[in-house]
């Protein structure tokens, strides 16, 4: 039976809801995970035998993990924890700052008996700073981290469905965990990673900082405001939006080339389509708003499915807004076997794995363990796992790698736009030597070094240009691939193979190469040639449909959430395959379909539908799992918005004390003593809290709520985030001199590694091929003169 790429890694899972997705990803990849923490179960499974093993969220997050019955408040529990830590590779915890230290279980104590132990402490605001003890929730994290400043409508903030801020933080925790283990096995020294959910979320909202930092350029060029706005489904570029169709809804766009769609509209009798279709490219490309209006008007005459398939047939990136039931019937997913049964529970199905590993496939999904495993048995088993072999591959350091966790890994980067560049930015920040290959042909707008978007998402990389259609290109690229660990690309299926550097070819040159593909639908299947961008994928994977108020279909995430998630999962895939290579001695192909990434993010909804027949529906910010109520955003008297969440019955009582008379009747109503009862009275509770908020200053209201331990926070945009006291205290933002843009801010990696901040960072390249001379002389054996001559004959694009 397959054991997965992380087989042999021993993990202590001391997480609550905010971190259990991180350990899910590790367990799914074959790590041995022992769960000590506790999370909310979610709705009951419909089958009694399955319900006995756990609720919906237990099946989704905790399948494949073992349980250990350890109470850290007892000496016996602490001793059991120490025994596990002595033979573990990794701990992921979400304990409050200072708690483990107060129990004598701090990382500094544990490494005395296990020097290679890595610990990732994921907390709402970090282990230090003035707000380290503040409480948070998915909604509050989204508010304070900027998500709710761009997601929703001007009147109503709408959080992306399914606790995505918790997922984003958990994915970064997984990246740090595997990177930490890699570093520990190379150096013999463990790490404590202080990971702040607030920092992760704040630095993972596509447009906020590039608009805020570059308003001097963007406002005059594009009329783009400094403060990124909530515009429902309308993308910040204005080139993507969701619109009602004759039936259903569809995401429409003028990307990448809309002329064939205009012409087809004209053939159907649409006059505006005929006019646009007759224009020269420079004419219709200059009239994006007109084209979008034409698409929206025409959509009203056509069923959403027909519109979507016709647009894709004409290579225009439309995406039908699909329900959970429609997603479950997706023919691409059927071909790729995206929905897998649990071992021994054939009718319980779940999406996954997040990536397909060609040589070390992920194990079958397993049910959650309702009964604890004996600690002595776990210690005995973990202690018998052989020590990891030292890496047999040459260490390939870059100029900014020294002392960083991924020092020694080199990545050949053929990615563009956001998902792939974000993946490589993460790896580069952590010390990998990233060689970013690009030509002027693809350096359009967001892919151009002189555009602010590129500045934000392409730091920590060296830039090389190479025309892969040139007759000498393979001769130049081959030695570089032979001296690298990873190739990563997010083009459509087949592009690199046509260049002569498909996986089958390059693994002959370098059997240890890890080859990561990140196309939209995946490289095989009936939809493999579809054109997709993040808004397309949001529509097709179910995210857009679910991320709406109950009475709308046209909102969805207000930024490219799926691109960020695919970037995280790409980094996790790379690091997992690097770790697998330590055992197998060979590389492998890692295939990530970004459309599957989106459906994976709403995995609990898919599991519920496929296994229980319950179909999730859009319902604004209402907690879909029935645990948190109230859980909403309210506008205050100063017109600023606050988010607040009540997670427990005790927090409800404290909320009633803070709010006072407006909640007095509900406070005395025994129905509201439980979450289920509060859901029944949700309308009354929200009305009272809206009235209370309208008479409060937002910052004062938040302080009053946080002072009694209730998760609350203001909805923050770019200016707020730059001045956020917690970010300022932890020095999240710095400033550097860029050769094109001059002095500009940048954000550090959102975690501290044993107190260090991973400086120095290499700011984004100033122009394509900025590092051609050093890269091609260092790795391809060329002389400076040969590089100069190549520039003259088109070799470098």
C-alpha cells in the first residue's frame, strides 16, 4: 500500500480548528500524525456507524490521524507529551502564547532531549506584540487581515465560504513544518517557527498592497484607487465579473482574446457583439468596459452552461457558477478520480489528494479514530523508525540562501501571473535559489517587471530570459536542469513538452528532478485544454456559488483566493517531494490541478453532499457548521465595520454583559444558552447587535469585546494594515530601494524562525534577464561574451 511522500515523519498535532487543516495535509501525504488537540465536530454524519467515529469536520480534517489521550494540565499528561516529543520530528500547536512555557513544555526545553525537533506555533497574532493575547476566528481573521475589505459588496462584507482564512494560515503552517524538517535533517538543528495567522492572511490578499504601495503609478494610469474596494465579483482589473444568465450565472471575461466570442454573439443576432467582433485588436482591447457590458447583456439570453461551454470552445475563459451538486458531477473530476472513498467506507467520499505524486502516491483516506492509541505503542513505533538518510544530492545555494531553511535547493521557475509566482516566492523567501525564466512575449501587464503587481509577487528570485523556441535553447537549459532540484510551471497542458523539456525528457537528464505542474484543470482529462484564471476556477469549483448572501449568485471571493491556495499547495508539493527523494533517491512528477484546489478548499461541503446527501447553500457569513453564532459584520457609528464571533456559550454570556440592555431579553432566554438555540434566534441577535454597533466607535467596540475574550476586529484595508499596532510591533513591513520603482515598502515572510526574520530579501527583478550573465555563466558554462552574443541573435527572447 502507498505510504505517501512524507512517510516516516512523526507529527504531534496540538491544534484546534485554526490549525487542524495543516495536520490534515501532513497526514494525507503519509506522515504519522498523532492528534492531541480538539476541534469542533461539525454536523453529524447520517449513518450511525460513521457518526460514532466523528462529525463531518472530524471526517474531513482528522481522517488518517491517530488520537492520544493526553491532558497537559496533569503531570502524567505532560510526561506523556515529553515522551512523544523525544521521538517526534515535528509539533504543530495552536496553544495560547506562553501556555506551553508555563507548563514546562516550551520548545527550548524539548530540544534538550531532541535537538532536531521542529515546532510550528500557529497563533492568531503571533507569540509577541501588544495583541498577542487577542482572540480570533475565521471571520475576525478575514476582517483584520484585509479579506473583508475586498470581499462582498459595498454595503455588505461577505467572507469566502468554509473558513478560508484558517485554511490559508494552516497551509503556511504546513509549508513551514516541512521546510523546518528539511532544514533540521540537513543541519541537525530544530527550529521554533512563530507563525502569526494575522500576518499570513494580511500578506495573502492579492491586490491590497500593490494598490496601496503604488497609487502614484496606478491611479494616473488606470484610475485605480489606493484603497482596494469591495466590488462583488468584479475583479480589480475590471476584466472579470459574474453575471446572471438566462438560467444560472456565469463568470464572464475578455481574457485572453475575446474576438471569437464577439463574432459568435453577432452570429446569434447580437448587434453589439457584431460591432465588437469587426474591430481590430487594438480597438476592442482598448474597450474592456464596453466588452464586459456586451457580455453581461448577452448572457441574459443564454443558459449559463451553454454560454460557458461555447466560450471555452472559442478559448475565452468563462466559467459557469456551479453548485455543489454540479461540481460533484464534473466530468474532469470523474476522469481524474478527484473524489475518493474512505478505506472501509466506500460510500463516504472526499476530494483529494491536493496533489498527485507519481512515485509516492498518497494513502487512501482513512476514517477518524474515535478511540485513543496507547502512548507507549506510539513511542515504540516512532522510536523504531530509522533515522533519515542524509541528502545525497548536491547543495545548490543562491546568493541570498545562507542560513535559511531551504538553503541548498534550486528551482527552475516557468510560472506566471499569481499561483506559480506565489509558490516560488514562498520557496525563495525560505532560501531556495529561484531561477525565474521569462520572455518578453509573456511579459504582459501583471507579468511585466515594470508593473507593481509583479513587484509584490516576484521577490526572492533571480531573473533569466531564454527563448525556448530558439535552436540553441535546449543546449543552454539542459545543464541548468541537471544542476537543479525542481522545475515548476503553470502553463496549459503540453507547453513545456513542446519546448522539449517535458517530464519524460528532463528526468533522463536528471533522475532526481521534481517536476511540478500547476495547470487549471490538470494535464489529463476532457477539460485539460480549458482556459482558466482564478475567477474562472472560483466559479467552476463551487467557491463563487457558496460565497454569497442567501439571495445572490454574483458575489464570490473578492480576490484570487484560489491562486493563493494553489501557490501554498504548490510549495507543499515541492517540499513533500524533496523529502520523499531523501528516501527514494529519485525525483517525481507532482501534478496540481488548480480547479481541484478550489474544490479541496470547500472539501467539507463536497464530503457532506457525496456522503450525506446534504447540499451546502450560500448564506453570507453564517457559520455553515452550526458552531458559531453570532458570526457577522456590523457597521458602527463612525461608518467603520467590525466582525465578531461567539464560539462558546460562555462567550455568549460575556457578550451579553458587554452589550447590556439591547441583549437583555435574549440573555434571559434559555433558548440562547446553546449554539443551536442562538441559530434559531439569529435574526433577533443580529438586529440587537446592529443597533448596539451603530452607537459605538469601531475601535472602542472592538476593545470592549476583546477585553473580555470575545473574538472581534475591525475590517481593515491597506492603510489600516500598514499602521496595525501588531504588525508595527513585529516589524512586518520594511522598505527597500528598487531599481525601477525607487524606495518602496515590502512585507517580510509572515513567520519568525527561531526569532529571525529571513532577511535579506531580494526585491523583484527590475527587468527581464537581469541576472542572465551570472546565471548562464554559473550554470550553463557560457562565457560573458557568449551571453552577450546570444542577446544579439534572439537566444534570450
